C-alpha cells in the first residue's frame, strides 16, 4: 500500500531513486491540490483582476484582440498567474522540503 507521506530517513541513510521520485510525485500533487481551488477563486474574479491590470495602463490605451479565443485565454492566463501568486508560499515550501536536507 502506498504511503501518503514520504518516510523519514535516518541521518546516515540514503533514499533510493524510487523513493525520491515518489516524494517528488507526492509534493507535486500537493502543489496541484493547492493550485486548483486558488485557480477557481481567481477565475471567479478574473474581471476584477483584468480591471486592475487595465488601470495600470497609460490613459487612452486601447486593447486589441487578435483572435477569437484571446479574451478567454487571457482570462485563464490572468487567473492562473493570480492563483500562482496566492499559493506561492505553498509552492516554495514544497520545493524547499524536497531539496533541503532532512534533520534528524
């Protein structure tokens, strides 16, 4: 049966390649689980986020749409970047936990 959390190693013990890959998979899943609700939240407010970005443009700047799907993809991209901004502490913590040496 698969473990939900990686096992703790003794100070003189080394992990196998499979254990490293399992831990990496575990941490990536945690990052995705954190990112999904944040994306849903930011997509719900994508008009507000795009409005804030429009306010940063110089006065009189006209936005141009070059494709049929560009308004939708822009909304998705802005929402995705906003979600990454929200969960950045979780992402950095998971990266640190994967790369940092473990204390006993």
